């Protein structure tokens, strides 16, 4: 209990720090709009000045709200979305594209901090959360018992689940998971198996205190016509930052809907061929940012 209270106090302190940051940024935008326009590489002018001053007023509003109530850090996420959209437009006509791209990267980084802080501060409050559910299936030419055995070896899952950094199984059967999140960040959770039927089903749920609350199940069912085994994965999780947070995660290629689909295809490849077949076009699976710039893929030199 003491650890939870300490963590909550730390999260509130981080939220308030973001509130102070909003006040400072807002003041700079109101007082020096032309200097900020030059800093992000866009042409100075009435339109840029109006946009920056408007953003400044919004930031001050965020700061005041957050200092009054730390859970209001969520309001910054909405502002981040607007800023990223505006910078995305500005890149096409920027006077100094390098500066504009650097500013976009900085805002994206702050967005991740805002999302994670919002999720942590909001946990345990009455803030409405967005529960996301996803189901994916694939047929693999292998015996159900063999597939169950491979999946039940949690420590080996990172070999085909590229978003996982590590899985550590404790003596009590519980496991600690570390996963990659957008822009080089990580999320962690502890999980326990709640149902286990060898060759048929594995069901799990995260434990209290996890960065992302999640649960799910994977089933192994013989496919019709002796065609192998149908593997079905169902997951449910609280999207950090709600639906908007899920959209940001998808843009940066770390959204669980994408992950499950990619993981199943890689699992099938490892079981059926002994290796993961990749192309130069999608070396790490379906990344939304790369899919917006599709091209004909060529085999990766020396890697399959």
C-alpha cells in the first residue's frame, strides 16, 4: 500500500511539473510568437502569429487546470494532437524543414510523456477509460499440443513478439513483462495465468500496479480437414490516454492491434519454416508510419 501511495504521489508530482511546463510554454508563445515561429522553422506572419498565440492561450489553460487537478493532464494530450497536426502541415511549406521536423519530434516525445502520465494519474480515479478489445486468428500446420507448448514458454515469446523486450517467469508462476512503447519508451506489467488447459487454452490477466491493465486468452483448436491448428488470440486492454492514445500508438507502430496480427504471422513462420521471413518493406512488421509510404519491397540482404 505504501509503495502504491508513493507511486501515486510521484505521478501527481510529474503531472504538476507538466502543468508548470504548460504555463511557461504558454507565456513564451504569447510574449514571443515571432521568435517561436523562427525556432520551428516556419515563416513569420500574421497567420503564424495567430496560431502560436492561440496555442499559448490553450497551454495556459492546460497549466491552470492541471495545477488545480493533476488528472487534468489528459487535456495536454488533446493539445499535443493539435500541435502535431499543425506541424505536419507546416513541414510541407516550412522555411527550414530541419527545424520543423526537430520541433515535431520534440512534441511527439512530450506527447508520450503526457500519455503515460495521464494513464498513471488517472488510474484509481473516476476518469473514463477506453477499453480496447481485439481478436485475431491464424491457421498453422502443426499439432495443437506443440503450439501450446511453444506459447506456454513465456520467456521465449520475444523471439517472435518483437514488441516484447523481455518476459521473466518467477518461481510462483507469475511473470514480469517489459514491452516497447512509442518513441523508444517502455511499459511493464506483472501477469498471472488464470486458466490453463494444455493443448487447448491459456488465459491471463495483468496484476494491480501494471502500466497497462490487460487480459486475454489464446486458444488452440484443430482446423477442419486435418489442416493443422487454428490459433485464436483475444486481448483486452485499457488504452493509455483513451482512444486518442491508441491512435498515437498506432501511428508509431506500437499499438496492440497491430502487434497481435504481426506476432501471429511470425509465430506461424517460425513453426512452419523455422525462421521469420521479412522483407525490406516491413522488416519489423506493420508499422503505420511506414505503411503510409508504401513501395515495392525487395528481399532484405542477408536477412529473411
